[in-house]
C-alpha cells in the first residue's frame, strides 16, 4: 500500500501529517511512504531525515498520482 502526503496551506496549517516517527511506523507495517519535496523543512525536518527512514521524496504531483492513500490534517 502506498501512502502519501503533501503540505497543507501554510497560511492556516503549520503541522505535517507525517513526521519521521510516523514514517518508521508506516514502514514497519509494510507501507511505502511518499512525501512532497521540503515537506517538513518549515519544522526543521529536512528531506534527508525522511529518506533515511525509507520515505521517497517526490514532486507534489507525483505524490498525488502515486499514492493510494493521501494523509492530511483535518
């Protein structure tokens, strides 16, 4: 199963739905994780931190096209 997430509207939502800890949990369950470029940069989380845990960093359109589940905050 492929899970992805892209940034929310930064004017109204500064949090992200997938943190590095969440990537570890999803990967341990067998999920592939796709995130948009610079997904957590505004929180001090760089793309390399996500990649080290097994997430793939893609352009936003590729995340949306490649994912079976999109995770966002409500």
